[in-house]
């Protein structure tokens, strides 16, 4: 199991140095370090290597990194920054985007196989109410204040909620100020926006957003953070493969009535 904690290193020279989901990655590794390594038997049966206390953070991080990968393919003229610290207790803006079509804050939500229902400012995830729209509005207001210091007649910052992994998203009534969409549609949404900023305005805003002094004090991630999270992700993938192998093997035993038919294949899968 990965035991590496996030390194403490100097303040970044630019907020471009913040890696996608940096705040969440740090929390994942902090909680992993407090756990215990998996035993040999637990590895054999494919026990999930993510500590229970780290699971929500891990899920959130994978969602944010999925969205970041989509945003990395925006054309020239667009700038995307990630995990910008804005408050206490690790509060951050998942993604901040500036380009010809305006300024956008993106709040990523990773809801695996859940049904999401939206009606105005009310959002239900698997039947449970979540203040997702309210949080997105608050993030946009924070950035509005920054934009107002840079441009004399600024456009409103537009908040977006990008949902990853949901089984179904039903927008009964769209929120007035917040766009809720599947993460897969985010890039297309941004590119479809009419131009409202000149290249000079985009450059001025980008300069302000990239300045560490614009945000709460933070530290640079360092390569160790991504390396540790990558190792953990690989362990998660291997554990899932092992569990699948056991499940297939047990099904085969049940169907064939003989473990001798299935065990050779099962052992191959476990060794892969």
C-alpha cells in the first residue's frame, strides 16, 4: 500500500504548477499513510488498497483528474488552472477556465452509477439533497471579485457543475446561474460560447489567476505527489482484477461443478 505523504515544498512560482486534484491527492495520501499495509492474504483476495477514510477523497480525485484530462484538449487561447485554494480547511476551486468565451469555474462531482436530479437550486444525488448549486455559485462569486479588480467592465463568471460517472442526469429545471452537465460535454460547451473577451483581456486575467498572491497560501505539489498517487491507482486496478478473477473462478466452479476446470485459468489471472 502506498504510504507516501504529500511533500512540503516551496510556494509555486505560478498557479499553473498546481496539479489537477492536488488538494484531494494530498488528503488521500495523508489518510493512506495513517493506515496499515495489506497483508499477503488481503492482496491474494484483492482487498481494496484504499483506506476507508480515504475512499471519498480518492473518488473525488479521480473525477477531477478525468475532467482535467478533457480540459487539456481545449484549443490555444484557453487557460485552465486546477485546485486553486480559496478558503480554510482545504477549500478550493476544482478548475478555473479563461478564454475567448469568458471565465468559468468548474465544480467536479464524481457520482458513480448514481441518478442525479436537478430542479433549480435543488439537486438530489441518489435521492439525497446536496448543496451543489449553492457551492458552485459561491465559487463564481469569489472569482467575480478577482475579475472586477482586473477589468473595468467585467463579464460575470459562469459556474459549471461537471458530473462524472452518473448513471442518469435529469435536469427538470435548469438553475438560473449554474450550468449542470456531464463532464464529457464540458469541452463542447466551452467551445460553443460566443466570444466576450478580447485576447488582451484574456491575457490580463490569466496573469492575475496565475499569481500565487491572488489565492490562499499554498505549496507546490512536487513530482512525489503524482508518483505516489499513480502507484496507489495501479494497486487499485490490480486489486480489482484479482477480485474479478476470483468471481469468475467461483462462477466457473459453480457451473462446471469441478474446481479443476477453473483453477488453472484463475491462477493465471491472479499472476497477471
